[in-house]
C-alpha cells in the first residue's frame, strides 16, 4: 500500500515549491500584467517553501519544533492567498491591495490560537485554511470562468479541489476525538498517503499550468501583432489573406454576399510633402478610425497598402454595398484633422 507520511509530504511540498518558483522565474512575461502575476506567484511559492520545507527537520518535540509548525501554517495561508491574487491578475482582474488586511488578521488569529492551546490552534488553522482557499478561489473565479484553454480550466479545477481538501480537513478535525496532531491534520490513516501526494506535487503542477498559460498568451500576442497594422490598428494584409476565406465561406453558407470596398486616400503624398510624415500618420489613423466606426462589427477592415484600405462587408446586395461606400466617403470628407496647427481635409 502507498505510504507517504504527512510530515515528509510537507517537506516535499516546500522543496517542490522552490522548484516551482525557479520554473516561473524562467518565464518571460509578455506584458506588464503577466509579469506582475508571475512575480506574485513566485512570491507565493517562496513563502510556501520557507514555511513548509523546514518542518521535515523538526524531529524533537520542543519549542523550536512548535515554532516551525506555526511558521508552516502561516506560510500555507499566506501562500494560498498569493496564488489566488496572482491568478486573478493573470486573468485580467485587479485585486485591491486592501485585500491583504483580512489576510493579516487571519494570520494574527492563527498565531493567537497557537499560543492558546493545540486544540484551538488546529480548529482555527483548518478553518482559516478553508476560508483563505475559498476567498482565493473567489478572487480568481473570473480567471477560471474564462476557460479559454485547458490549462486555465485546470487551474480552476485545482482551486476547487484545494477547497475540498480544506473542507475535509476541517470536517475531520471537528468530528475527531480531540487528540493532538503535530501536522494539524486529522484525516484517517488511509487518506494520509493521498493527501501527502497531493501536497508534494501541487506546487509543480500549478507552476507547469502557469507556464502553459503564459506561453499561450505569448503565442496569442505574437499572432495579434502579425495580424494587426501597427499604425492604424486595423487588420494587416496578411490577416486579410488568412481570414478572408473563412468569412467568405461563412457568408456563402448563409446565402449572403460579401462586398469588397477599396478605399484610397486622394493626394496622400501631398499631405506628407506639405505637413510632414507625422501628419500623414495622423491622417491614416483618423481615416482608419472613421472607416471602422461607420461599419458594422462583422466587417473586416484592412490596411491594404500605404494609403489604401480594403473592407470586406457582409451585405444584402449591391445597393446596400453602394450605400455603405457612400456613407464612408461622406464621413471621411466631412471630417477635419488638426495636426501641428494645420487643418487637413481628406477625400
């Protein structure tokens, strides 16, 4: 039968947390939000390792050993909160810094319970662990719900399972015989090995899922850069080539035609010659904005060349296409672009 004692599992959890922190330090954050999330997650792993790893060396039932137990419990609560915070940031949420105040109160309550009595400490620790796990899951729930990838869904499932583990620990502590447990876990002996496996491997699992998510974000970012014109924010010519067949096939299946609009700015070279290239860039940006704002969201707007734009527009027929083209022509001609004191009218 599998046998992994809880104390060894705690020590293994600390060691794997250090490995997990090292793995994440190698990750390259593609944007400030991802970089910040990684820093928070690394901090969570370091806090967890600092408290859990030394427990494996606490062999004597004396004051140092009990202090290590307190340090371990505080690190578990703090690390759990940091994990929830980090994944919330990775999911696009912005947890407020004041969320740290309830955590500080929980850590203080845990320390006071440790000073009170072993039974009080075990009740408070397992209850606090469940509370922090639920709060961390709630904070990052937006991330789990997005579920854009299997790794993101797995993170949400991991948090849910973590909550279940804490609920189980608290239930066995409440219904137990009141005996003292050095590792503050009163689960049956048959459950302890599986609990130990979970504690020992979960940091590396979380780190691996995080790396998968970060890599996917990087791939998505590169794809977006390749498909977006940097100056105007419209699609690039490459994106038109890759996406147009899908749009055409979709509209053809619905029995709807597609209008192709070619838009060319008149005398654009003269704008650059008279007002400079920054003015020319402003004209291109403003024209792209007007085109996008005057078309439906299902249109495909592309910067086709230097001062040329191409639009694929689902329409009911040729008359609707002509009306859309005329609406764009009027919107652009009636706009005045002010750059460096100059007022530029574009047709």
